[in-house]
């Protein structure tokens, strides 16, 4: 007899698919669901809220998905996004793919139409073979057809998301699953609480010894910390390792603050020198992808004979771009614990090397200082960000969300972070549109004030969620760097017919979008005004949008990565 047959005793203690899904999620530590309602998941969302899950309802699934993705990064538990079928699913899928690309645990749960109609393509409401579409775009994809399999389905999704290299998991829930009824006691027995979902993975002792050999024989070693090291949440151990080694380090964008940016070994302000002149580079939770120019080229001082030590949980990452002299495959906490155990008689690198980096960094910081103090009107990026730098220095717990081109690149290099996982940005893809979803999840998951520094183009991708920010009363201050365009607001259409593709309505009043929903809206034309408005927003914890008017001529094409643009060989007329 199948356990899902129609109950013979309607008075008995029953459960159904809806409740089993909720119970299974709660059993596995899920507390918040990022969501857009509709058939067939409207009641599921309602019941989730009634059963004590926090349900944050968005205006577009891509933003709910981005919220779930960053929640996974911040908590090391899968961030959950719940959507409707076909179009809602597709809207959430970009974020699922983004989470997978960034190695963050996330589960996209989408309702779907009935198998017997979808599979014969009879044309159902929102018909789509979602499972097949999701599969190549995420780490794992599952469909649950029977109520008694909900426990297993959710356990598999949780484990797949967080174990090994974390990533996105798609979970397909056909509408007919939710109403399936079973005996409550029998249902409870089918649920699984995943034990040790992300087990420690120790490298072999021989691999640790090899890594220590390579590191200790280097004359000019360098450590690069990536967001995998921030994700691992073994902050004290990372710091102990870096300090015991005495090796200068760089932090990738989202690893900034893992050790405070004012740490004596931080080589951020001497990045070019450190990359070019080092003879040995140790990567900790960072990939040698485009963000590090694949470990080659002028930036790396090619031709170079640098030796690489690489800690990563995914063995396939080794040798992906450069030969790795000492691969350490394991989780960062286990790897660093074993490395530290073997560093008893460690001697710090040559003072000539660490001194050269420190001197260069100090000179660069001094050179930049004056530009950051300017009070120009209209503002340039340096004047505006110099003030926000001082705001963050006074609010080390505030979370910085950041996207755009110039707005991203300048903010990354100007604003120091002093605590781990406080800088959340566009990640491995450099994707625009993460802003409001990320800001909302950061506020919901941490309770800390959030300042989202947004290019005006970047903001436009998710701007409607200011309503969500107001509706939930979240302590989010959005600062729109309004240079009236993408990269620069000064392009023109050579034919004179239309606005140039990179140009927006000049000095648009983005602040009105926030006041429309009951938040505070401010226009800031000077660095003084900007600083005052952001300080007030953090102090009040009131949803605020500061429309910061930036001189449209002060940006550069594509920010720091203009070199990636293909060039036309045909001369401009
Ligand atoms: P960044 O963009 O900051 O350079 P990446 O996203 O390229 O960082 O790299 C993060 C790396 O960290 C990924 O290759 C991922 O497999 C790895 N990683 C994630 N979590 C862990 C962990 N707990 N232990 C070891 N490696 C991890
Ligand atoms: C999903 C391409 C990269 S940066 C950017 C776009 C459109 C906007 C830059 O303008 P902004 O910043 O935000 O005003 P600023 O300070 O330079 O003026 N679509 C997606 N992702 C990306 N990366 C793009 C397009 C892009
Ligand atoms: Mg802009």
C-alpha cells in the first residue's frame, strides 16, 4: 500500500506535502525564505509564514534569488528562494547560476506544472521542463514526486548545496505534490536531519609538508585570500596563519576585511609590486580566474617562474590556469590547522621583501590621501568615496553592498573593511543587479545596517525592491552614484537621433523612489551633504536613498577592466 493513498480516516492526524516541505526545511535549519508568490506556491508561502519561517516577499524573482545566494554566503547554510513555475523559475535561475559560479550554497525551489501534461507538451499553465533546464546551470537538480520522498529530496538538496565546493541546487516541486496527504506520524518518520552536511576534508600530511617546503624556500612569498576563505568562517585561524607566516597578503574583493585592511601585512596598496615581484604565491580560497588575469601577463611579471601553493576544496581547481607546485585539497580550516602544526620553527620572509611592499603601500596611500579629501561640486568618485570611507571607519559592523563599474572599482580600492564578510559585491561574474537583493538579505540575516553603494545603471536592475526595503522596514541606505549613465554620462549618438546607449535621463531624482514608499530620500551634491546623509541613515536605521550627483565626465570606460573590451580595427570616421 502506498502511504500517499487517500486517508480512510478523515478525522485522523494527517499531514500533507505543504507541511512536510516546511517541516523538512525547518529540521535542516532553514529560517528564511526569499520569495515571489503565485500558482502553485502561494499557499506554501503563506503556510511557511504561519509555521514560523521568515518569508521575505520580493517584487521580482531575480532579486529574491540574489538574496538567497548571498544569504548562503553569509551563513554557510543554503539560502532558499521560492518561485512559481516557468517564468518565475527562469527569473530565479540566473541567481542560482550566479550562486553556483561563486561557490555559494543556495536552493531554488520552484513549483511546476503537472508532469503528465508537461512531458507530452499538452500546453499547461506555465508549462516548462524546469528540471532539464536547471541541470546544466547548477550543482545538482532534483524533483520530488511523492510526499514520502520530501524528506530525502530536501536532505539531498541541503547536502549537495553545502558539501565540498558549495553551489546552487534546484528543487522541482510539482503542484500535485503539495496536496498529497499522508499519516502525520508516518510523514514525520520520512524526514531527515542532515548530519554533518559539510564534513571536514583534511589534506594528506605529505601535501602539507610539500606546501611548507615550497613556502619556506621562497624569498618573496605572497598570500592571496579569496572569498572562499571568507566563506569558510575560520577567521581567527586565517589571521593566525598569516601572522605566523609573516607573509604579505592581498585580499580579493569580498575577502577584504577578513583581516582588517589596516593590517601591517596587507599589501593591497602595493598590489602591482606584490604580484609582479613575488616568487611564490599561495592562494587560499581564491581561483586564478580572470580576476587574477589567470596568473599570467605583465601584471604577474611574465615571464615568471613563480611557484604556486593552492588551498581549495575542489581538486579540479588545481592547475586550471598555472601549474600548482603544492596543491592542498581540503577545507581551509583543516588545511590551515595542519599547516600551522608544521610551522614550529618558521622564519619570517626576508625583511627586504616585506619592507619594499610596506614602503610602496605607504607611498601609494599618502598619494591617494589628498584626492580623497576634495570637496568638489559636482562630486567626483574620489571626493564622494573619501567621505564614505570615513563613515565605514566609524561603523565597522555596517555592511557594504557594492555594484557598478567605476562605482564598484573605486569603492573597492578606497573603502577599507575591518571585519570579515562585510563587503558584498558583484562576485565572479561581475554581474549587475545583485544590489537590492543582496542589501535586503544582508539586513535580514545579520540585523546590521547596510549601505549599498550603487552605480545608477547597476541600481536600475533591482531598484523596484526599494518597496521591499520599506515594507519590511530594513536598515538599508542606498547611495546611488548618479553620473547619469553607464561608465560616463557624456556620450552622444553620432547621428543625433537618440540618446547614446550608455546615457540616462540627466540627474534623475532616484530619491523620489524611496519617498514614494515611505522611506527617506535625499539629494546630495557635495561630499559634505553625502556624508551627513549616510551618517543620519545609519543612525536612524530608516530606509533611505541618497541620490549622489556625480560629475558625469569623471568615470572611465568599464572602470578598471576597459582592457577586456574588444577593439574595432576599422578606424573611426
Ligand atoms: P575570489 O573571487 O575571491 O578570488 P573565488 O570565488 O574565485 O574567490 O574562489 C573561491 C574558492 O574557494 C573556490 O574555488 C571554492 O572551491 C573554494 N572554497 C569555498 N569554500 C571553501 C572551503 N571551506 N575550503 C576550501 N576551499 C573553499
Ligand atoms: C547582468 C554590463 C557592467 S558595469 C555596468 C553594466 C551595464 C553598469 C555601469 O554603470 P553604473 O556605474 O552602474 O552606472 P558607473 O559608476 O561606472 O557609472 N548586464 C549584467 N551584468 C553586467 N555586468 C552588464 C550588463 C555592465
Ligand atoms: Mg553610472
